[in-house]
């Protein structure tokens, strides 16, 4: 039995192209649109924008990577928290046990051994672990999350700001990726002033003056650089 060939009209580009009869979907040989045939007289089509498909796939991969990194960071913090709790309990148990173990020590009573152990072993380990688990790691996770979402680190090498030229600062902001920044001339210099024209006076990000770099901001954050000038 031979193959039946028919002509199909692409509703996307209007081109006619030959197809094999009996199938329920085809691809236009001219524009690449996917045509789904419901019956002999009705059909629908789907046109795929390759660029948008790739962009959507990239976004999906980025989001999956973000979720994976977030889960890994969360798991690491949970494991570290458990380890910290176990070690803390063991140290406290040892501290209490010293009271009884060293009860008959002629040189130092048991409670003194316990106190020394708590001061020089338990306290540093427990406090240091708590600081790591409840402050350092959460802050690092927050920073990583903001960076993954497109945040930009304000250049630290510009410090101290009041020793920089306004042109150099604006160039650095542009090269770093900030988009919404402007400069304001204070017009505060007079003849004979020791301050060089163009020297930065302050940098204000989202209404707050900053003194140091290293913070993470959105690329669209409003930045105002004030400088000394005539």
C-alpha cells in the first residue's frame, strides 16, 4: 500500500507544503511551526520562538541551581547545628562530672575543676559554635542568595571615598554594573581651598550615606555621589 501525500497550509506563515497523510502533527518546512491536526478540516498550530525557549530553559536551570545551592547550604547548617548541640551536651556533661570525679582532689575542689573547664573549654566552644551557626552561616547564605538574584557588591577598593575623584567613582560604578547613579556638585570651593575640585564628599545609596564598600545592592539602586566643586 502506497503512502498518501497531501498538501497542508501552514497557518503561521501561509506556506503550502507536502505531508504524509494520516499523522496528527507536522512541522512546517518553511517556518518550523508545529501544526497539530485534530481532523481533516480543523487544525491548530504552535509556533516556537527558539530564543525564548532557550531563555526559558536557562532561567529554569538557574532557578534549579539556586534551589540546589540553597538546599545544600541549609543541609550543611542543619548538620553543623546538630554537631554543635551534641558537642555542647558532651562538654556540659563532662563539666558536671568533674565536680564528682575531682571531689577528693586535695589541691583543688571538684567545683573549681568544673568552673575552670566551663570557662576555658565549654564557653568558647559553645559560644563560638552558636556564633557560627546562628550568625555567620545565615549571613553567608543571605549574601549568596542576593548575589544569585543579580545583586552587585559595592566596590571596596574605592575606600576611602572622600579621597576619590568623582569621575573615577562614576566610572567604577558603571563598570561594576550599577545603572541608576548621578553626581551632585556642592559648589562649596573658593579660591585657595586646599580641597581639589571633583573630590568626593559622600556617597548615598537609597537615601543612606555609606562609608564602606562590600555591601550588596540591586543594580537599579539609586546612588548619589556628592563632590566638592566651584
